[in-house]
C-alpha cells in the first residue's frame, strides 16, 4: 500500500438516488470536497429517476464521478447491489462506502477513516445524525438480542428497541464498539466482507436489505465496528408520532415481508415463538387504516405468505398491479 493511499486503503463511494435531485446535489458536493487520496471515486446509481436527475448528472464533468442509470427503478436494495458490484468491478477498491442520496459524510469524516488502519474489522459504521444534531433513530446500529443475554433482558423488560440499539452513551463515548448490524447510510464495507457475505439482495426492493446484509456478515464470522468519530448527516423527513401507516400503502408489503425474514434470521430457533407475536401485532395495526383496511389486509397477508416462503422474486410491477386492482 502506498503512502498516498493512506492507512485504510482506497475508498469508493456508492450513492443510490431516485427523484431527489436537490439532496443528491448536496451529497455529491460534500463528497467531492474530499481529496483524491481520501476518496478515489464516486459511483452514482440513478434508479431510473423521472425528474431532472439524469440531465443534471450528464452535465457533470468531475473525473471521479461515474454514473450508472438503471432501466427501471430497482428500489434501494437493487441500487445498492448494483452499485457495490459495479464499484468492485470498475475500481477494485479496498472499501466501498454506501449511502442514500440524502445521506452524506460530515466534513473531515473520510479523512478520519482514511488516516487509520481499519483492517481489524471487515466493516465500519458511522454515527448518523439529523441536520439539527439529533441522533438519527432509523440509522442506529444494533446488537441482536437473541445473541446477547443482557441485551435480550433489556429489550423484553421495558426498553423495547432501545434495549438493542446503540444510544447516546455509545455515540458520545468517543470509542469504538462491536455491533451486529447497521444501516446503509455511512457504512464502509471491505473487500473481505464482500468475500464473506457477498452483495445485498436486490430482490428485496426496499426495507430490511441493510439489516439482512450486515447481520449476515456478522453471523458468518465477520466483525462490524461502530466508530462514533465517523459522523454522517441524514437529511430526511421523519414520520411524526401521529403517523401509523405507509404512504403510499403498497410500501407496507415490502416492509412486513422483509421484516419477517429479518425476524427469522435474528431469532433462529426462537422464530416459532416470534411469528405468532408479530403476526398479531401487525394485524392489530388495521385500526390505523380507516378507509383502506381491505387493501392493508391484502398487502399484509401477502407479506406474511411471501416472508414465510422467503419469496422475494415478486417484481415491483406485480406489486403495482395489486395497487391498480385494489
């Protein structure tokens, strides 16, 4: 490894985008602030955007920027699988850094990653914050409660998801810690991790692909580490406390189908107890769907069936046909 490549090695960023040009512009500007020795290249996967994204990207001339436009919208999962595969094929990097178009490193983060020898772990997760400085809940790394006795007890005795997700203490500690899984915003994936766990499952379309992928690496013996000094910003509009439904409703199919597969992988032999509990919980959510209860129940029952069968070959066009018939 040359001195110019840094102690961590060569990094290529993969950004998946769909119809969010303004956010993509901010993200790419932030990434391109990093010098060449810190960030070798940026691969943008345009998921068949229908706004001005394609035209704007075509007008960019930075030599580090490579654009891949998909023929159809393959969802976030398809975009990450495609992007990671192309990044490895095109650039042969040591690390692939993944993010959505509304997620971006804070200034200095890539320099911090680049400056250290990161070979002790196969993947590194960043601390992700909202632009106003709050911890981004949806991107908190986590420990599998079924693998850690103390975490399991915290989870079932009152803390819920706070029992197995990292909290403010870990974010402010200033030291690294091992985790079992994390999100695809600010995740540095090594070639060793890819050799061990392959690529994300693009057939999942949206939701849960990052959970299944990172947990799969850990389960296969890989090590993933959370480094709170690596800071990312996630500029998205979160749901309010009053929201209890997906909009559009068809997204609930992917959410529940993929989440059922997550629960199966997480719980292992305990899935026989988890399944009836989550099924009842999800069915009870019908109370939030006044005016569309029949449609919600249809998506949920399909999700339960396909999740149990691990049936992910259902194309997005077929899901859209369900929408038109509902």
